[in-house]
């Protein structure tokens, strides 16, 4: 029961996280600074909903009576009323479609694709698609459409007309469309405002797909039953978009069991490769499996005998891994066992080996297919990437704000954020309707990185127009690059009735455009949590087993450590071998990861990582509350009062200077000062800190929380893809209430060599360092110039005539 | 070995700076670095702008310039697939690269100009024989008389020096011209000059045919003379008494010396100085060349022959069969040839001759066209950068001297580039407002500061740009024509003694007004665009600012081509010399206050007004610099006025005999000190800010003056006294 309670709290926390956190699909955070957040007064919008998901009612569960859409549905897809509460059998014959909870399509044209791994049984069963969605009131049904394709064939193609209540629709999936293994699901939404033609109005358009009522249901009740270990890949997500592995390990407190367990978790995580995965390790079973959750029993035959009704065959004799149906643990229970722990380890190794990647082989792509297609290509050196290969197709567009995104992967030793410039060679065209003053903006990770104004009227074809894109906002791992064309026309200025839905093509983006990545400086740095987030660096490439130190007696700590290592392995794209049998004293010169509630973390480790020593007694005394954060409120007020009066003019010049030159006091600092010790605020529930090891070249990372329970819960939050990707700086804390990640920026760091020495690379490293330390550059330039002046004087003294 | 180490050290230093400036650093770092360097340069300028500090400041500037070039090359060129942008953009880029290359060459040339040498005037124990050549073609006899008299008056043993008047206007060919009027004129000239030369003790020489212009004339002189050294004076360049004393000594110190060149000092302003009224306060245009560049060239043994005011060694000239005549600038060409044969040159930085320069804008342009075309011919036929025998520094020096004359091309491009954007919307320079601030602005300021460091006291801010612009308009076709047809241009003698009796527009002023109007439309276009197309106002403002700069320059040039009416043909030089003034047979004590080539102003003590009458004859008696001699110079009185000490009398020389010419020459030319003092009085560095403010004021006023002249020209009246002549009335 306690576990249930924790889960409920956790789920609540998660859902509120989605409500507040800037999720990658919430376009409201990506507005250019110029666009006012509020709709124009007097505009015909019914509901001022700037941030979808924040103000509207929570999506209704599938149990609520569903409703037929107002507009007539296409003949191919006859919507039907969906049945209520799923029974257990129905539950496993159900496959939730969305890889995470809230999928919001905002703006005039949005699409997203991902893959769905199905077992052969699922693929061969007759299936239907259930779809639940709701949209903003101002979306005009007659000119807005929602389409869902599976393997390229349209399954859903309906007008968007569900503004009053969430609708739950059912569509038959044509026989033979699904196949075993990967299936591509693509959803696109074209939305137009009912009355408003302004750019601002496009930010109010949203359609939200409800994860709980959007799933494939298989007619064959046995379709969801697994037959083989590989079927773990088909685990999918639950109604809330999370994936949970319940590891049942009766011998979890044994010394030798921890490392194999972590390895198993890493292997399972790599196999399933879902965006929000977590591991819960316990001695006891926690209930029946559901979609997106699986029970995994691990132990020697004798240990697990009493947990299972019946041991799999051969368990007493040799390493065994099998899928069993168990009355207590439910169908599709994974059992990994053997006569003794050596055999169990062997069985784990048999599962792990096929999913591992040797350290020397470089990744070509980041495996993001289960939540985003196409998979993100890794860019390790100068490279031209065609838009067609990045998943951006040629798009003709008739609206006012076209936004399209692609992703690129950056290695963890990327060190060009201060000087680097990538280039987009844009192939596009705009019609004579487009007025000067329109512009094309490039965003990197939702930060504006370039703006190209359209300055000529009468239409133009842009052929490989070079756009310089600053690399300041790139970070290790995958990065989203968005191209947004903001198009003004005379027709929009007039905005006659019906103008919003006009189909005249104004703009076209061709897939022959290219992203040109230059050679960039590559050197690792420590501390740098964003490298951990991006590719698990530096732990992804060490040549020894990573010392992983946690309190073995606490299942929560062990779950957190396992979840962390699994998440890190997914980021790294390979298994990270761990060594759980070392003491903190033995790792002074090596990499190490510490996971534990604050009272169990040695104070020496805290001191080494720059965390206040008495934090152990104080942190977490007050339970995470919803008290507003002073800093945030202050910022909001400052934002609100900006730009009025002459002081506003001055500060807008200041803004221009800041935007253009990015000069801060840091630019004028010559030597980094010592970082002050950090004290986590009481609102934060998890703290991640990194620092160079006391001696040697290692890098220490600590994950801690006030208590074991908050540790496990916080780690679960951290393991969500969108939270995980916010990790960065030298210390990051997660706010318990909002799931927001706060970073303490790195001020002093040490380099970790990752590439063999090359003059070219060092030149770029120096360029980046000097770009980040502008005053140092000026000083070096002045010193060298003085030296050159003196040398010239000497030279002139010895050459030519003297008198 | 030590030298080698020094070179290695310097090379390492350069490599380090080069490596640093070619790092792809961020915009904000560039901004901070640029500001820091600017501040450092300013501080150095205030503290110590000379010696080693000057070199350090120049190294600062070089670093910023190199950063600009790196950035300009790597990130501002328009994409190749937009030829309408790329082609003009690339031309602009080439023009900028040319400017940077010329800056680099100038840096090399004037890195450390040689300090003035100690005078050799009293060290001559040997007096080699000297032939003095005065080549003439069509100059007036009075002018020649002054020059010959001054040459004759040089302080040198009379038996060791022979003066030759080389007359190309009275050749047999000319005298037998088919046109009877020309033939008669040549015959008269021949006889007159022959008589004048005889009277002054000068040898008159002419020849059969006018072949190879000035070079041929002087080679003819070479054939008829025997002196060890040859001194050359243009017909209007009169030497001071100490000319030979100061120059001949060097030839004994270095047996391989072929040339001692001295500066050209002018008694009258060039048309720019005259029309802008800067002659008295601002250093002349050529002072930068003679005051800094020739000294810089001298450091690298590359100072070259400038056609006059120089002494050459006959032995060296014979090696090349006299003066070279392939190009129309035989002087520089001869120097290149002899330098490449291992002969040396020396430059003496002391004005030892005084001469005249073109007075009208048209003849000024004619002279510059000849120089530009001649230098292009040298570039084409001799190509100094690859000429065998020249040392590496000499190659660079000659490159600097010849390539300089390509300036009309970049000037034209800079002039029209902004209009491409303003009128046709072409994006020929891809940069944002911030980049422009951090790179281009820093580069421009540093460039101006470096110019100020290099030439500060000799060239005020923006004046180089003005001179280049006013020449560009007419030099561009001249340079293009010589590039297309290198052997076509022929030597044309520059007229220098014209005078402008009334204010008028120059006959070649029209293009300047057309360009001004075009740029003005550009300004209007800027204003229109800023309001009509606010989304690209930043770029429009930057380009419009550039166009405005061009407009200011073009406006100032309107003043240059508006010729002021002048009463005095030549400027007066201040002197202070005791004399006696003869008035109606009485001798009164007097002081000569200033002199010009045509007359003098005398302060007569104890004179009575009623004794004086306009056009009355009078005489001035004074001691000449030649020891013990004294003479009376007849004059007529032009005007007079009462002053606190007596009466100031303006009078006109009335030379009748050779003796009188000698006296005039002695008055004006004998004392070279006075010229030096005059030059020094104009030298002064106003600094970048004050200089810019001054130029701006000047430009605005001159624009106004030019437009008034234009208006008057349209109305067809030219008789009214020009505007703003109030300050400039001289007798």
C-alpha cells in the first residue's frame, strides 16, 4: 500500500511537471522575444490561453464518456464510442501510442514521428486505434486537420473539432499495416485560427493528444503476451508515458548482486530505449504488469523459487532467462536465473552483450527513434547535412508562421559554444504576397540563434542562402534546431472573413537546404553535467569499471542508482560497466558516481564537491512546498515592467548590446574565482553535482536528496528525457514542486583530453577559451603586439641604413 | 649571425601575432579586443608617439587591421551563387585588400625614416666638376633668367661648374616647322634665350630634333659636357646658394653613389591649397613625400630621382647610356635602372631649391596624369618587384611607389559601392550592425590613427583622401588608357606659371558636380529607406553613413575645382633684409619684408607719402649673399600704405640686364633657411579629432562655395568678386 501511495504522489508530481515545465512540445516558450505573450485586445479570441496545458482542464481519463466529434468524419475512419475501464486482459492487449504524457501540437503546421516496436503477435492481430484529443476553441475546424499515419498510411485524417470536450475516437487499423518490429507513427496537425490573421494568433493554436486515451487495442487478447526476451523492446509506455521495470531481487542486499543488477538494468534500458524509464528494485513483488511496466525476477533458482509458482526449465542447471506466466506476477514476467549467482551473471551477460557497443566504435546516430524520428545524426567534425536526411521534407506553406524542426547530435567534448558558428544554406522561396519585414528565424534549443529579414518584395527564390547560426546554444547530446518563417502579407493585414483559411501558397522550404557544421574544438571538461546528460561523458569512455557507490541496504538508493546508470547508458548508447564494491577512499584519482540520501554521503565527498557541510542536517527539514520562488517572481515583475518610458529605451539599447555582443562581467574576468560552497534550497528534492576527483584525472558525480524516498522519486523525475536534458552546469537541483532544473554554472573547470593532439583542434580550443575570456584575448593581443613592436625595432635597427 | 637571430625573432613574433589574429574568436571578444587596442594606441599617442613606442603602436594597429582582413575574407563575401551581389562585392573586397596592401607597404617604407644627415657644407675638400642642366621647352625667358641667375649664384668655385640651358623649344626641327608661325616663334625664342644665356654666363644648347622629350634633351646635354657630376634643375626650380655645397660632398664618401636628391619646395600653392586657402597653415601635399617617404626610402637605399633638384654621377649615367626614356617619368625609371645595377642613392632632407607648381586645377591634373601614367609604364616595362639586381627592400619600395598610382580604382569603388545598396538593394557586404561596429569601425579608426602616427605632422586627417578623390575623377581614364595601351602616352610639359585673374569654375569641374548630385540623391534615398523599410534600417544607416562620408568628400572637392581669382601669381616669402630704397634720386633706409618671383614689399623708413606715386620708377640697393657684392635692382611702385614705422611699398621688379636677374635670384632664392622656416611653421599635428572637426568645417564651407560658383556659372557671370575673399586679399 505504501508503494501505491508513493506511486500516486509520483504520478501527480509528474503530471504537474508537464503542466509547468517547458516541455519540448510546448511552443509557448519558443516565442521570439518580440512577440507579445498576450493576444491583442479586441481580437476575437474566445479564450486567452497562452500556454496550452497550463490553464485548460486536465485531460479527461478514458473512463469518461466520450463524444462523437462535431464535424463529419471521413468515410475511411468511422469513429466509435470507446469502452470504459480496461480489464487486466484488455490492459495487456493495449499498446499506448505516445512515448510521453502530453503531446501538444501548436502553431499552424506541426508534425512529429516516432517508432512503435511491436511483437509478431501484436503485429498479426487485428487492431484498432483509439485517439483522444482536445484543441483550443479558436482552431477553425473547416481549415484545420489532424492526421495520423502508421507506416506511411493514413489511419486518421479528421478535422480538428474538439474544443469543448476531449473526444475519444476509434479507428480501424487496416489489416497487414502493422508489422513485427518497428512501425513508424507520424502525427501532423494543420491548424488555422477562426478569425485572427496575426502572427501572435498562431501561438494560441493548440491540439493536445491525450496519452491515456490514445492507444492501439488488439483484438487478440493474447497479443500483448510476450514470448521471448526480445519482446522487452515492445514494453512501450503506460497511460502517463512512463516505463517502469520492477526488478524483484530477493538477494538484493548481497555484495555480489549489485553490479550484475545494474548491468541488467542498463541492458534492459538500452533494449526498451523509452524516453522515461525507471527501475524499482525490491525483494517483493509489486503487482501485476500493465502496459509500460514489467516484472523482472532476478536471482539464483533457490532464491526465487518461492517468488514464482513454477521455475522455468533448466533454472537449476544452467544460466536461464525466460518469459513466464505467473499467477502472482502476471503474464510476461521476465525471469533471469541459474543455479547460482555466477550463472545469473552469465544469463545477464547473454542479454547485455547484443545491445552493447564497443567503446572504440563511434555512434553515427543517437537512438531517439522511440520518441523522435528520424534518429539524430551525430556530428563529430565538419559535415554537410541535407535537410532531407534530417527529416525535413519540402514544405509548401500557406499560413503565417511556418516552424519546422530537426535534431543534430553533438559530442560531449564539444567546446565551441563561445566562438562557433554553424551555417544553414537555405533553399526556399516566397511569393510576391510576402511583404518585406517578414523574417526567417533559426532557433537552437529554443534560443534564437539567427534572423534573416526578408527585405525585398515581389517574391524571391533563395538558393543556398547562407545563414550563420551561432553555436552558443548547442550542448552535448541531441539538439533541436528550428526554422521559423514569419510571413506578413497584405491579406493578413486586412484579414477579411475567411482569410485565415486561404490556401494560397506563400512560402516553400526545400529539402535540399543544408546544415553545414564546421570543424569545432573538441575537448572534455569537468565539471560539466550537460556532458553527462548528453552522452554520459566522461563515464561512457573510461577503460575501467566505474566505481558506483551507494547504500546497498536501501532499496530506494539502489533503485535510484540503477535508474541513473540505466539513463546514463541510454545517453551513452552503450553499457557502462560498474564496480559497486569500492570504498570512497579508493577512488580518489578515478571517476566515481555517488548516489545516496544526504545523511549517507560521506562529508568528505560533500566537501570535495563544493556542497555546504552542514547541509545534511538542514536540507529537507521543510517539506517541498509550493511557496513561490522569490527570484522567479522578481524576474517576472522585471519582465513585466520592462520597455516603458525613457528608461525602457535605455534598457532596450542595453538589450540590443546584450543580444548582439553577449558581454557580461565574466568577459572581463581574467582568473576564475573559487566557487562558493553550495547550499540546496529547501524546495529542491534532488541535487546532482560534479567535480574533478581530488587527485588524478577522474570526475566525481554525486546524486543526492534529503531522504531515500525523495532520492528515488527525484531520480525518477530526473530520468524523464525532458528533465534529463536540462541537466547542466556544475550543480543542478530539481525543484520538487515544478520539476524545474536549476543549474549552478561552471566557473572553473579543467580540461579532459579526448582527442589525439592536433594543431587544428588546439587552435580551435584556444579560440573558444579566448572567446569566453575576452579580456585575456585583449591582453595577449596587446602583449604580443608589444613584443612584435620591440622585435620590429630591433630588426629595423639591424637592417637598412642607420644614419 | 646576430642579424639572423634578429630576423628569426621577428618572424616568430609575426607568426605569433598572425596565429592570434586568425583565431575564429567571437564577436564580443573582438569588440573588447578592438576597444582595448584603441585605448592603448590613444594612450601611447598621448604619452610618447615616437621611437620604439611608435613601432609598438603601429604593431597594435597592424593586429587590428589583420583581424579585419581575416574577418572580411572569411565571413563577409556574398555567396558565389548570387553573382549580382558577388561581383560588386568581390570588387569592393579587392579594393579593400589593395588599400591594406598599400598600408603594409607604407608601413615598411616609413617604418623608421632616416633622421636628417649632418650638413656636408663645410666638409668639401675636393670640388669635382659639375655640369648644371636646366632643360626647358616653352618657359618664359624671365622665369629662365631667374633660374639661371640663381644657378649661377651657387656657392662653388666658378671654374668647376658649368651651367647649361638645354632648350628644346628652339631646336632645328622646331625652327624649320612647316607652320610658319611656329617656326618664327621658335626662331625668336632661340635668339632671345641665346642672348640671355650669354649675358648670364650660361651655355646655351639645343639640338636637331625633339626626340625622347626631356630625357633626350638631357642626354644631348650629357654628350656635349664633361663634368664629373650633373645637377638637374627644372626651368622653374631655382637653387639656393648652398645647393652644391650640401650635396656634392656625398659623392666622395661613396664611389657607388649615383644620386643625391633634395626636396622640391614650392613658392606657390597647388590649386587645392589655393582654392581651400590652406597653403599658409597646412603642410603641402608633397611634404609628406619629401618629408617622410623619401626619408623612409632612403633607409632602404631606394630614394629615387624626381627629375629636378638632384645631383647625379656621370659615370653611372653613362652605364645606362644616359637617362632612360621608355616611360614618360624618365626620372624614376633612371633610378630603378641604376639601383638594379648596384648604384646607391642618398636623400638630403633640406629644401635647397624653390620652384613653382601648377596653378590651375587642369594643369595640376595634367601633371598628375603624367606621373600616374609614367609609373604605370615603369610597372609595365620594368616591373620593379621582379627586377633583377634590386634588393628585396628596394623591390618593396618601388612597388609602393608605383602601385600607389592605382588608387583611382579603389577610390572609384569606394565611391560607388554604397549606391549599389541604396539604389539597387544589392548586398555586397554581408555583415550585421554588431559586426560592423566591432570590426569595420575599429578598423577604420585604427587606420586613421595609423596614418596619423605615420604622417601626423605632414598630413592632416582626411587630406590624403581628398587629394586622391579629386585626382581620381580624371586619373581613372588616364590610368585605364595607359594600362590598355602602355606605349601611347607622351611627355607633356606641365604648365606652371599660369595665373587665374578671375574666379571661375575649372574647365574640368563638371564631373565633380555630377558625382555630388548623385551622392546627394543617395542621401535622400537613405532617408527614404530608413522610413519606408524600417526592418533593415540598421544596414541602411551604416551604408548611408558611408555614402555621407563620400558626399562630404565630394562636397569639399567642389571647392577644389572652383578656382579663386588671384592677383599675385606667386606667393610671397617672408624675408627680413636691410636695403636702401631709391626714391626720386634720394636713398632712404628700408627693410625688404617679403619677396615673390615678381616683386617685393619694402618697408621704407622716413619716406613721405607725397613722394610716392603709382607706377613710379624706383630702385632697391642691397648686399647679395655672394661676399662683398652689392647691386641696385630697378622696380616700379605698384601700391603703398602708411604703417606705424613708415610706408610699406609694394613694387614690381623691372630687370633689364643679366645683373638684375642675379639680384632678383639672390633676393628670392639665395637663402634656403627661409624656406625651411616656412615649412616648419606649417607643420603641426592637429590630431585625429581636431583634424576631423577642422576638415568637416572646411568641407561644409567649400561645398557652399562650389555651389555658389556653379550658380554664377549658370547665370553666365564671372565678374563678381568670389565669395569669402575677404580674408585672402593680397597685393
